[in-house]
C-alpha cells in the first residue's frame, strides 16, 4: 500500500515556504548609509590625483548631511577616515573630534582610536 499524503498539508507547507522566501527577500535595506564612502576611500587610495583630501572631505560631508537628515547610521570607519583626512588638511581639533566620535559609535575601535588620539596629541604638542 502506498501511503496517502494529504494535499492540504502539502499546500500549507508550500505556502509557508514561499512566504518565508518573500519575507527574506524583502529585507534588503542596508544597515548603514554608505553614500560616497567606498568610492571616495578607494579613489583617494588608488587615484589620489583625482580624489585629493579636499574632494573626499566634500563627499563625506555630503554623506554626513544625508545621513543626519534621514536619521541613518554611517558605516564603521567613516569618522576615523574623515579624521585622517582632516589631520592631513591641518585641522587637528576637528580630526580629534572625529576620532573620538568613531570610538564612541564603535566601541570595538576605541583602543585603536585612543592610540591614534595619543599620537596626534603628542605630535601636536611637539
């Protein structure tokens, strides 16, 4: 004898599986607002002539404005990279503030930010 499978049970299982797939596909929203960050960092590192610090800072400032206006989170490293660019531009106080912000927003980077801050403060005192 061949066991009978209830069609209703199979249909219910099929519907549940499809609903799970559709719900899983719906959540494609990014955790962070990346904006120009990746392009700016890559361009600054690989083509510094096309992406000088001033241009990258302008792009990051646009991202900062967009993130604040839409209440979105900026990605890890955003504030640290911005701080590095500010430091290159001679804006030491703004760089220190950016490094502190990175450490506050991402506690896993706090030790590294403390190291950078100690180096920046030591260098600015000499």
